[in-house]
């Protein structure tokens, strides 16, 4: 059977285990020899015990776990050609020419680069005598399928990234908990949620918890935001509300591109309204805990689709990324999606927020 390996890279997210499980089982089902690569690209570069063959039962009882059971890492070595040479050698030794990479845009970019460079790397390994001529011919093509694991939902091309739904669940549980204590003491709470370039979590959480105000990177408010916000908070109190909730994405900014931090928002509230105001930074809680049903199913579907894409690949097939389009699992050109994602980041940096939202499209 064909050699196939799966690994997780970059920041972890809930649902990665479901994806790993689906890759392993679909791979075995289709007759592949399937491997785990532990600790992301670092494990690929280091080889040894980091690359182990998987069997049907090695992915039992992981679907309900958060994070990634095979580990993830950021890896400087893989950014250097020497590192990628070592990685290629480790894969060839085990007959692996199909990779499922589960990660963010950085991880997917690295995988694409690896595929493009594969021939050169093998030539060099052959020259050094690290691989045989037979191996050079037999493993001439590397195939890549990407899955996007990220809680931010910040990747262009897919409606939902794996982990976003669970993170949203974590956030609204936390806000519901805060609401009850805020009610008792008539407090105002400012909740900082993740999202450096993407306000999806902040906005969705605000809608789902009936928050009073939300700050998201894509919708920077004008200079009058303190007045508008305070007026809104006061209105709510006058209408009989005993508390206020404000949600701030960690990447929230104003129209000059200056950060709007939870601290800054608190200052404004305290100064103008003299309300008892507290900040809660949710932090890594959002990335933890068990994955939601949606993320488990998403991971299953995308993982299975990735393996099928690899099995159908021919020597010229470009790297693809699995994406959710409406309710369909589809395959899209990986680099096009990465480029689009980068274009969104650039538009944001250039303060072209409308363009950023437009480019991001449905995701
Ligand atoms: P997150 O969304 O959590 O940031 P990510 O996949 O974008 O996830 P990165 O830190 O950008 O996270 O990338 C993860 C790893 O992928 C890097 O540590 C590196 O090993 C590899 N990688 C990223 N970009 C490249 C690149 N241009 N060339 C080679 N490898 C890369």
C-alpha cells in the first residue's frame, strides 16, 4: 500500500484528534500504510520514534479529547533547507509520499514549499548517497492535502475551520457564568476573546450572549466610540439591566490602527459611568476542553476527504486544502487559499477593512 502520514502543526485546536482519527482509519481502509508524525514538523525533521506506524486501534478513544494527542510544535529547523532535507530522508526511509497536514496557514505554506522542492531534495539525497536510485524513482512525487485547524476561523476558502465552534462554546459558557455574578453585583464585565485578525469569535459570541458592545478587528469604530458605547451601556441600565457585557477581540483596533484593549475600554467605562468594572481575559481556556459535536464531525469529514484526495492524486496534482462550502466538503487549491488569507492580512494592515471583509468572503 501507499505510505501516508498525518501530523498536526502550529497552534492546536479542538477537533484535530477527530481529523487524525479519520485520516488513519480511512487510510487503512483504503489499503495504505499509515504513520503518525509526532510534534509536527519537528518530528518529521528529527525522525526516529517521532514517526510511528498507526493501526486501527491506535486512534480509539481520542475523538472526545481536546488538543492533539500526537503533539504539535513550531519548528525553526523546517524553515531551513537542511531541516527539510532531513525530513525528506525520514519520509523516504519509511516509504511515505502522502502527507496530511493539519494546521494554520503557516503550516500549509511549509507543506506546499516542501512539495515544490521535493525533486531537488531527492536529487541532493541521492548525490549524498542517503537514498538509492530505486528510492529516488519510486518516491519521485510528494502529495499534500491540508486541513485547517484554527479556533479563529481566519482562513479563506472554508466556511468553518476545525476548532472554531468548540472555542465559541467555551466562550459563551464563560460569559454565561460571568453574567450570573455580574448580575448579583451590578457589574460591567469586559471579556477579551481570541482573534488577532479575525473578529468571528467576538462577533458570534456577542450575538449569542446578548452582549452590549463588541470590538472586532474588521470593524474599527470611529473616534466617538467611547461616547457611543457609554450611551448604550447607560441605556441598558436605564431599561432595568443590572449588568453590562462588552466583548473585545484581542486584535481590536481603532481607525488609526491603534489597539483598543480591554484596559482602555475599562478606563472609559470607569471614567464616564463610574461603574464597577472588571476584565476577564479568557486566554487559552478557549483552546481547551472537549471538542463540540460540530468540530468532531467536521474533523471526520475533512480527514476522510483528505485521504481520498491523496489517493486520487496524480504526479502533477497540486497541493489541496479541504474546505467546508455550505454543507459540502470540497477540495480547493491550497496556495490560492493561503494567498487569499495573506491578502486579507495585508488589507487589514493597510487599513482597508472593507476589502478585507470582502476578500474573506463567506469564511
Ligand atoms: P497558527 O494559526 O496557530 O499560527 P500556523 O500553521 O499558521 O498555525 P506557524 O507558526 O505559522 O503556525 O507555522 C507552523 C510551522 O510550520 C512553523 O513552525 C514551521 O515549522 C512551518 N512553517 C511555517 N511557515 C513556513 C515556511 N514558509 N516554510 C517552511 N516551513 C514553514
